C-alpha cells in the first residue's frame, strides 16, 4: 500500500479543515508561535538538505541526519490499518503501561522516581539465545515516558487548546492537532549515537523528542515531511547540542557534548514532565535530577530553543512553543493517530537489535561531516534464516565487536545490528528482545538488573488506574489489526517470549519492573497484554484496572 503524495485533493481537504477551525472561532493558519494555532503559506524556515523532516528517513526532499531515530508508531485512522510512509511499512514494538486519572493536572504535570538498570559485569556473548550474557542495549534502545502534546499542524490539523480535555476525540470529532512526546533514555554499550543507540560505553543519556504527523483526516500525508521530529538531549545547561527542529537538525544535534547529562547505571532519578513558564508564555519542560550524583539535565521545547512545528503544505518550520495537550489523564485523552491508547505511558522500545558472530555486505553512511562504514547482514545463532523480501530486507546497520567508528566512539561491546536502516525493526522476532534474556532479578547476573519505577505522581497523588498496551500487533504480518484475527502473543519468533510488567516490593518500596521478573504480581505475564479487537485501536490492550499502589 502506498500513500498518495501531497496532491490538490489534500490541499482541498486542508482548506476544508481550516474552515472548520474558523467556524469554532480560531484562525487555524495564523502564523504565531502558539500551541493553539497553526501556520500555512510559504513563510517559515526552509528545510536544509539534511535534517529530520521524516523520522522514518523517507522524506523526498531531505536526507535524514540520523536514520536510526526511534519514531512514534502511527495508525492509519482513515482505513484503520497499518501506516506506510512513501510505500514503506512503518511500525514499532512498544510495550507500555498507561497511567490514568481524572484529576486536573494529571495529563500535563507528571513526576517519576526510577532507578536505572545495571548491566552484567561480563561482556555480551553470542552463543545460546535465551541464556547469553545480555546487556540493555541488546534488549531496548530506549525506555521512555510519553505525553500527548498540542500541535495544530499535526493530525488531524485542527486547533488545539493546551492543557484542555476538550481536545479529546469524541463522536465525529477526531481530536485536536496532536504531537507525541517521548522522553527517551539510551543505554550504554553501542555508540556512536549518530548511527547507533548509545552515547558511550559507560553511561545512560536521555533526550526529549516530539513527533508530529503531517496527514489530513483522510490520511493524505505529505510524503516530503510525513513524520517530522524535534530532538534535544537533556543538558546540564538546557542548551541543545545543535538545532532541534526537523528543518535544521544536523550532526551536532545528535552528538553529546560536555553539557549532556550522563547518568550511571544504577542511579536513582527524579523525572519531571510539565508545562513551564518561559519568556512570553509557556512550553513543555522535561527535567531529570540524578539523585545519586546530584547532577541535573533538562530540555525546554520552546521556539526560543530552536523547536519548530512543520507547515503541512510546505514542510517549512516556524518557531513554536510545544505544550501538553490535556489537563487530565482520562481514558479518552489519547494521541488519536497512534495504535492503541497512548498518553501518560511508561514504555520500552524493543525489537531493534540482533547479536551476530559475523556480518556481511558493507555500505557507507554519510551525514554532514560524519562518515561511517556499516554492514548489511547478521550471521549467527540469532539469525538462523537470512533476511529476504520487503518485510525485513536486511539487518542494517551492523557493526563488528571492537569497532570504534573511525575513532569517534569507544569499542562496541559485541558484533550486532540495530535493524533500522532497511527495515523499521526486528519483524521476524529473532533478536534478543524476544528471548528470555530480560532482567529476572534486581541485581545483574547474566542479564541486566530490572529498572525500578515507583508509582508516578501528579500533584502529589498517584494514578488510580492502569492499563497494559503494546502495538506489537502492527509488526505482526499475519495480524488483522481491526478484527484481531491472526494476532498472537508472544509473537511468532524462535524465542517464544515477550517481556511483561511486574509490580513488586523491593526493600520498602512498591515498584514497577519490566522483563521476566517473578518477585511480585505479574498480572498473568503475557496475558496482561489482553487482545486485539475492534475496540483497541489496533493494539494488544488489556482492560483498564485499578492501580494496586501497595504490594
């Protein structure tokens, strides 16, 4: 399935949408750095030759400066089917727990207390899938926290009133213009970040990302800038390392510097996502206080910091203050273009790594001043069958153990592939994410130790309800994401495993853990993910249940 490029019919659809905006009392296309109003016309910052106009790397007018971006998943809301970007299938695997509350502020001001996982002391091994020494970068390129964000230039291209539950989809109203925040954390061990997943071999780092979607309600998408992304590392001084906007992002944007917040494995963090007061208004802020080291890092998604939203007609950018979309975390308050119910979620991106004993095929990646040689195909016990066909044509980019990437990074700890250049992920489920190599203890052994996440709070109160959601269904080729027919859990790979959430008492605290943990309530293991049916927006989705805040 290939979406049409931006045609006259799409322009007509946008004009119709702008008329709707005028009828409800807003000039949808007025050029102003407001979370409520969008922009149109030829004004704005034109895209550079390299940038992040399309998080998936398929822009027709710009090269991606970092093709290994972790994008937000997309659901075609018009056909209720999978999303294709310039003819390429786009899907991800993001098991999450959603936190729900009707209290004002629970959708726009959230605090988390978590302890980062720790890797085994031994280096990764590639001998026996399911019992190999495994590090976090092999399991997940990024655990992250999410929030729905106002962007009237994002699907469904309607006005969005910041911090208001009036933006929620209901009846025939598709919802306010919506973008998706991911506060991502990147594990150590497989650098450099420009074309891999880590900042270095010893530290965790983090970044604020905001994905928008340049599609109409009928899902006619601008194939020049389908999924633009703003990106900025968490910095001790709050100053982005390079331009964060889709139009101007460059190699510096994805290169840590002396002010990038580096966190040690095992550090305890206080994470705060909220609407901050900035000069001339408000903008979303993500702040991390490392309670172990005393350091702090933050990023503010403001126009003054270089953040821009994207004109859905021209792909030009306008300085923009992104703000939280909803006041509360009610069940109806979702990102309307995502598969499943995503809002205030904690998630683990998975399905992006395969360990190898050797790699074959070589190409050169160039992005501005950065050049790197990578492999195409993984060989070894995790890749019993060679990749063929359009679903997963190769495993690129692949790098050998000890690779320093022309002296730009510490030696890679294992030979492996991040499966993100030729395919969007591990669509045959044979990588480490789908074996029992996940944490099974609060201390590292052959596998890493579990993340320990305390109950998140808003205004000092915990969230009374939770829901388990994963969009793994979209990556299952045989799964009908509308009816649920052919959708299986765990996925049909050789490891026959899928990670799950556990609520356990560790010390004197009640914490959430992700992996293969059995020290508390597992909610049935894989049964917690529920099923796919016409009411789950294409995702595996369990019922909304009481949050058992005590263990």
